[in-house]
C-alpha cells in the first residue's frame, strides 16, 4: 500500500464512515449458513458515494475479496458467533486475521490483530451479502501487494 507507487485509481486505506452518513442493513452469511449476520453499511452500496475495495495482495486475490469497512458494532450475528470462525494470519508481522467458516471455507471478514490498524473496523467481504449485484458496485483498487508492514 505504498503511496509513492500507487497506480492511478488506487485508493488509500479506508476509514470508518461518519456517524450521520446514510446507512443500510444487509443480510449476509457464509455459503453453508453456519454463520449468518446483519451488516449495516454506510453509505449503502447503491449510493453513488459507496466504494468497494479490491485489494491485489496474495490472499485477497485468491479469495476474491471485495471489502467494505463497517465498524465492529455494525456487524451483528444472527447465527453462529464471531469467536466460532476459523482464522488465518500470515507473514512475519501480521496486521489482520482472516476469518472464514470451518465447514464451507467461505472467507467472510477480517479483524485487526494490531491495535493501530483498522481500529474498531471489520473489513467485510461483500460477496457474502445477499442480493447484491456485484457488477453495479463501484470498485476501488488497493495496492496491498506492495504493502510492507512496519
């Protein structure tokens, strides 16, 4: 996520939305339904200001992640619980853990394991949301491939 070599159209790290911004709640689940949750996104994904982040790092590319970044409090489980997910970290200085269903393997979300990185946010895989037209989303690219943790 180097700012000096960022290709045109690449975005900086996302930040939490303003508290008074428009919101919409979406239903989400892993493929097998062992985990189900509601996510309140701000702005709503059909809002012209909404952006979905596509990172080019190795794991995001392989898992096909498309991210929004709601606050942790905007993710409410209706089946299963966050601490029941399987998790995966990699690299010498991991910043986040990737959370997935141990039954179907669906890559659902991330959470920070570094107190200074994505504080209070749950980068969430939009592909887990119900009734979303992925072709209609405004995609922004993030150069995670060039990111070097400090």
